């Protein structure tokens, strides 16, 4: 593993967060601020015949009621414009927003919402993923053909988006196999469940609006407000205070425009804070439910000959940012294996459910869970050790993926070997205990990014970035990168972020991209300032520029450290630091070449830039009488290229493992026959607690990445949440002899599988 020299430093947001003094959007108070609440649909599918807001408007303490009539009549969506701010004539899920109210208090706003009269004509509910694709099925959106799409998408009816990977002769591969295994897996939907519920506030000054939002993607939020309210970008400012967790659930454009529209009509600042129930019911906060069917041929020596599959992904009522889910699901269902023939199809299916969205590593935990449990089934079928089976079929460095991409040097085999070693693979265990293992991969999402660095006269400096801090500490890697380039300490840099008016555009805290993209921009800016410092020092020291180095806050002559000048001195002489101002702007690494004919309905993610690899192994104990599963230990090995912030990277892996255990064993929501969510809230939706968390051993392996982020860094935030589910499922099978093919693998499901 390559890593920047380990240096500890204080997180700049650490004191605020550990002392409770940090201010979040929900804490914001502005003069004359009103409370905002939404009137939601309470059924999953219906036609609206009448909306009457007169009683709500007449209630004392109400400042404004907003419906579809108060905003531009236009659709929006990152991939398909299938959504509107307020429902106009058709309810498509429980939680569809019919109106919004601004009032003197939450209580009055809620009373007003209850007074809004809505007449509904029931419509058929689309619940079942397979039935939704059958000819003649009721359509969630009868006008689907009118939706404008941002990319060339393969779609039709309730099939919002179809992607596939086809490669080689699958029929011949199946015929050549000694064994063929076919299985079906079903995953319930789950949730991001951040500590902080979503909160949004808005205040107008003339024709300009300032919005405070608990969003991971302030620039995307701004773009959504501009699109739906028909405003120019210089009319909208989005600020994020501290963000109490996101996990992808706060990605995308959500409710900023709703609150802005209410504030404009009310003529005063307005704030919306969600309840925990709203966090569960409202759009784009949930991990998608899936049906996964896999069939694989394998020879007796362990060589995979062919693989086919079909994945149905619950899109919910609106597509939001889920348009890329099918292509991601295809790649995870195939896995990082050398499969000579593939026929994999994934469908994003409209239902009358809550829309799905980018919860940490979208589609990967479920698809990987099915694929890696399927790999264990294959190993069992031929009597081969699961570790040896994976090592035999893993795509090696220089090998090709199913899409024809040639992989740069990577550490996937080392991940498998290290995870097995750490967990003690092969040791004898009590009858009710077993070990399980799973591997996977995840792309490094490349995007353009920018950053500024400006020096002060005392030699301290500020990084101004569009990157977003969502609680993970990802932006704290930026001072480490700048300090490494300039021979300084991370504490020498302050950070300004989370404001669309001050920082350059950034895609936000999503896709494990902060270090990968914004880190390169920071390095570019630091290198420009480094060059200026060397020029200034060369003149002052009367030395050749090539003979100088930056070390410990000074520029010195190589081999003669007594001949030096401090960076503080140079900054003071550079017009009080004003001349030490630089901007770094970088384009993403180019995508590797591949066989494009192998893919249809894809939007560019078939070519994975600098993929990260990982393997998790677990040790579990299963109570055979109750089906209760206890994870005793987790071993996690990751190839993430160069590790820029070792402490932060370990924290990401630990958090991902805990999230994975919860989704494996506890977390899931079911939908009633009428389309309503069952158990919306933390009383019934169970999360891991500290007492549930096992020891977690972590190793980073593999070489610095080529064509990657700064210093060879690759993706780190999303991968840890992916393989733990399958590793737990495989261990449960080892301990009980029964495969649980429903997710989450609750005690009841484990108990039933054993009977």
C-alpha cells in the first residue's frame, strides 16, 4: 500500500461537532421566519379531481399555501423529467407533495395541511416488479413517452430504463459447462437513515434567494431550483452549514425549490425540518428493492464458462438520479471476474413506491450480495474452496472485463488473500459458527473540479473548494494534499466550502469523488503556488531554482538547510500574500477503451476509471433455535490505491462495514398491497447499535493507481458498504447449511431457511 506520510492533525470541524456547538440547518433562525410543512398524498395511486386550499388559507397564523398553480408547470429530473414540484392531477406514491404551507409554527402549519381538501379517484397500484413489465400492466405514468431524457435511454412503459452487457456466446458457454446453477434473490428496500433529518430554509432579497440546505450536492440543488422556478444561477445561492450525515440520501435536487417558492409567496424567510417519518416516506432517500436472477455455467476445475442474468430494480414513482442504476447493477452482478460469455440485463421499473436514490454505492450491495452468494453456490456445486474459486476466476491486472476494458495493475487477488488470512480462513469452528467471504469492485467517478488556494501575509493559507463535507471528513484530505506539495502542515490551511457563491463548481459529496477529483484540483493549485515560491526564494537566496526544496514551512537549498527563507517571509513580501493566489482546475482522467458493442442503454459507466477492489470476510455465530445471527469479527482488505488520509480511510471502511451488517441482518421496509410503506420510522426500522458492532480488522493493499486521483488515489467511501452483506450471507449458509436468498436476512428468514 502506498500512503502519504502519516501525520495526525485536528479536523477543523471537530470541536464544533464533539462539543455540540456546531450549527445545522435545523438550528437556523432568521427574523420573521415561518415554519413550512407539506400536505402529502396518503394513497399510492389516484387521480386528483379537486384541491381546495381555502380553509387552510383562512386559518389564523397561515402566511401562504402553495400548490402546482403557484410554480411553473414543468417536469424535472436528472435523467427523465418525470417529476413536478407539486402534484397536479395524479398521485403516484404515498408521500407525493400536493401543497406546502407557511405558518407561525409547525403546529399551525400541520393544522393547515390537514384542512386542505383533496378529492381522489383511486387508480390501480403497481407493486410487483415482474408484473409491472408484463404487457397490459397499469402504467405508473401513462404519458411516459412525453418525458424528455437527458441521455439516450432504452425505455418503455413501466421500464424506465434498460441496460445490458452482452459478450461472447452464452449458449455455447452453458453447453460447455459441467455444472449450471440457477438462483433467484430478492432484496427489500432500505434507507440511508442519517442522524440529521433533512432541513431547508430560504430567504428572498428582491429577485435573489438564499437557500440553506442539508444537501450533499449544493450545486446540483442550485441547478434544480433554477430549472424548476425559472431563475438564473446568479439569483440562487445555496449554503450548507454542518451536515449530519448523508450516505447518498441527501444527494440530488429535492425540496429546495418547494421551500423557496413558499418563502417567496409568504414574503418572509421559511424553514422546513422533516420528522423521522418524513425521512422514510419522502423521495430519493431509500435504497432500491431488487429481484435478481442469475444462471452460471462452470467446469469441474472451477473455470466459469458463461453467465446470464436479469435484474429488476424498483425505481419507485420517479426516476430522480436512478437512471444509471441498471448499468451499475449489471457490472456488480457480473463482478470482477473473467467471464468469457455474458448476457446480463437490468431494468429500472416504475412502481407506486417511494422513489429510489443514490444511497451509498447504489445497487452494489444488493447485486453483489446475490452475485457473491451465487459464487459460493458454484463453489459448493463443484466441491471447491470459495477462496480458491475466486482467485481462479478473478480478472488479473492486464485482463479484460466483460465490457472489454483492460484493467490497469490492481490488488484484487491480494485483497482476497489478505481478508482470508486476517479472518483465519480454514480453521475449525464450533458447529454453529462459520466464515464467509465476498469480493467486489467500484469505479472511481471522474468529474471536472476546481479549487483556489490563497495565502495570507503570515504564511497561513486558505483552500476554497466546491467540495462538500457530509460528516465523513473527506474534505480534510485536501489540506494534507496541499501541505504535502508545499512542505507545510495541514493545520496551516483553513478550508472554505459548502457555499455556491464562494467555491468553484463541484459535483458534491457523492460517488467517492472528493479526493479523486477535488484533490487533483487542490494539487494543481498548490503546484502553481509552489512554483511562485521557488521563483521568489531563488532570487532572495541567490540560488538556482532547481537547487531548492520546500521543507517544514521554509524554502531551503538542498543539502544546505541553513540557507533558507520561510514561507511566511515570502508570503509577507508577496503583497501580504495577495500574489500567492492560484486556481486549480482539472478534467477527469480519460476512460479506458472498451468494446462498446457489448453494452446497450448505457451512459458511460461501462468504462470504469481506476476501479477499486475489495474483499470482506466475516466470522458469524447463528442460533439455530431462533435464527439470530451475531457477527463476531470482520476482516476488510481494500485496494484503494494511495491512501491520502489513513485515519479517514479506516473510518470510511469501519462505517461501511457497520452499514453493511445492518443491511444484511436488520434493515428493510416492506410495502403493503395498497402501496403504503410499512414501518416508516426507527421504532420498526432497526439500525445497528454499538453493542452489535464486532471487531473490524482493516488492511489496505495494492499499488498506486494509474490514470487516477492525486498520487494514485482511488475510490474509498462507497466500496466498504458493498461486500459485507454477501460475506454474512455466505457465513450464515456455512453455519446452517441453508442459503437465505431474501434481504435482509432476518432471524425469521434464517429460521425458515433452515426448515
